[in-house]
């Protein structure tokens, strides 16, 4: 498809297990973002990748969270030893610098429930 | 982290009415974006603003980038039931290099037929 693709769309996991969430950005987009949205809340920044530059990891809430972006395209967000407070929608977005500026497009999210 | 102040938090209106919501910040942003989020979906970009003072329309939607670069508003004219959802403003400091979006807390819009 033409949009940002995320998988899985839904994930239920047991407390203490590790999970991996995948993001396929829009082709040609050099920037990739991960955000988290808890139920009824706004969007919380997690991490940002731009080309080959070192990622901005300043939003990651703990060292249980990590993300990689391979080949400048697909990204994986990993949550180790999941806790119930990790339950949220994890949103990926991508962007490219255009003539007018930098416009960011979101995927539909991965809904994570930790039981 | 830094937040944008978005208001109102919620609105209940009748179909056909106009709607206005706004975001303010204590710091300058170089890009303002407005998103709509439906239940179970990711945010969908409505309007992007790149220049101070810019006024941009997208159908029944109109948004403006404040002169001070510290605020933006979104207007929806002649609301319809499918306008229901959560509207988020977002500001971005970087332009040429890109940077993270800072989001407002959202405006929940309910439209009564």
C-alpha cells in the first residue's frame, strides 16, 4: 500500500514477555517516528530516526524499550519484559522533506495489551 | 515533556454549526499540523502549515499559522456527523532537518444530527 504499514495490528501478551512491533514507512520517506498513545490520552513521543543520523531516543520511557531501523526503511520497536502500563497504541509515522516542509503521516497503530 | 495547550478539550455541537479550536505554546514552532483521529485508527493529517500567518483551507476546514509562531487554530464550517472524532494539533520546530512532533492533548468533537 501507499501508506505507513504497521504490524501486528493487535497484540495481547503476558506480563514479562517481550514483544516486537514492526513499521514499514512510506517508500522514500527518510524520517521515521514512534509514538505511544494510552487510552484517551494524547500522543507521547518515543523515538525518531532521520536517515543515517543517530536516532533521537529521548522519549523512550525505560531501558526496556528499544528500536532499530534497518537499511533506512523498516523499523522494529521492541519492548522487553512487558508491564501492564505498557498497554497502549503504538503509532509509527514517516515523513520526507518536501518543497513546502516536513509533513508526517501516521500508520494505523499496533494495539498492545499486556495481561 | 513540552506540551501544546489545546482547547477546548471537548465540544458538543449541532449538525450545521461551525467549530473552532486552537492551540497555543510558550515556544515557537516552524510547522503546525492538524490531525483527526477516529476510534481505532491512527491520526490522519488534515492540514499542514509552514509559514507564519499562513491561512490554508481543505474543504470545510480552515487553519491558520499564528503570526507569533506560537499558536494555530482550526475551523470547521457547517459540521456534519462524520466530523466526529478527536482533533490534535501538532507543532514541529525543525523544517529542513525534520524533528519530532509535539502534540496537543486533543479536542473531542461530538456532532448531534
